[in-house]
C-alpha cells in the first residue's frame, strides 16, 4: 500500500501515482517471451523469468528464461510466470 493512512485509504483511487520508468513501445500484451526480449533491449534491463515445475511429485521454482546479462548492471527484474491451462500471468518477485 503506497498511500498514507488517511480517510478511505483502502480505495484504489487513494493510491499515489507511480511514474513508470520503463518504455513499452512495440510491446504487445499479454507479453510473450519475444516481447520480453524486446523489452530488455528497449530498456537495457535484465529480466529473469521463473516458472513452477513438478518434479518427483512436488512443485519447484525453476528458471525458464535467463536474463540478458549485457544489462545486468543496469537493472534486474525477476518475474514468476504462473500458468492456468491456456492463461498465464507474470508476478514480480522483487
């Protein structure tokens, strides 16, 4: 929660606006891995994507897409990709 404790602070409209520092030009949503590669090059950031995999009857978090190490000193983004049949969603794990 990014707002100060104030009247109606539970409302989404009470959240402070955050300036997004990334450029999304040419990125289509929902983002494919190809779009993630474009995003890395466009913003000069390193994006690691992890997924859940079942191994020996238990779920583990595994690296699915390594980040572009050319940009690792600029900024690193860690995402967890959650899948449900044909849908998926990225969650920031920072």
